[in-house]
C-alpha cells in the first residue's frame, strides 16, 4: 500500500479578521525547516513591531514530527495551541502561522480569544492552494527528436490524469523526459507508453522521492 503524507501549502497567504474592534492578521507561509519558520516569525514581528501580540504555530517535517506554538503574551492556551490544532486538523506540515493582533479595546475572554485565533488561521487556510505530498517513482523516457513533440504531449496528458509530476526535459542525442509517478502505476505506465509509442519506447525507472503535486 502506498504511504500517505501530510499536505502543505503552495504559497504564502495573508488574511485579516475583525473581532470586536481587534484586528487579527493571519500570515501563513510554507517552510522547509524550523529554522526557516523562525526566520518568518522574526520577519513578521519586525514588520508588525507595534502590534500587541504576534502569536505563532508551526508544523514541520515530512511526517509532522516537529510542532511548536507561542501565545506571545496572550493568556496561556488561548492562541498558539488553538492555531496549532487548526494546522493539525487540516493535516498540514511544513507551514508556519503567525497571527498578529492589534487590540481594539474590548476584552474577548479566553473562549473569544481561542475562537478568534483559530478562525483567523482557518479562514486563511481556506484561501490557500494545497500541495499534496506523495511518494513517487522516477520514470525516464528517452525519445528520438522526430517523435519528441508527440510523446511530450502524451506524457503530459498521462501525468495529469494519474496524479504524477512532469519533470524537466533534457535534449541531447535524444530527448529525455522525466516523470514522477505513483509506484503502484508502474506497470500501467509501461503499458500506456508502449501504446503511445507503438511499442518502440520503454521507461527506465529510478529512485523514489517525496514530491509535491498540485
């Protein structure tokens, strides 16, 4: 059975929420490490230095093995942990959330803060483009230049229809195409490539790796 991995987001998202005159500005940024997440947090804090709070939550690692949060001066458990729980419920990793709060003069209470911070992150995630992380198998196809255009189109169509990623094309003595395909589709790819090429082409399979697929 193919192993499944947490998703991540394709690009940074910023969204603002107003709750009883307090401004909650949610920043979501894809990252590859705790160090990169810390850099994002530091950058947001520099930009919003005059805010009352810049609360944070992050999940990193291919298997979501690292997680951290901070209430940044809000009552314990009312900001960072609720934000982190949203990221976990959505099944995400390699993402950092920073919610900047400008106090509006009306106290929200513990329940109100939990709802505001979790909603700010959830609403921002609703606008994010997700990348689905998959373990895929490298498949290289070497094609004579005369057939390269036709095979290129066919391979791209196949990749789009089978949850695969179309890699770079290298032109040398032959046109070399690289696809990253689900390991379970290995035999299917061999058969479909044979049909596409009239039996003249067969793939060379290489390593597996974790690939982000839109």
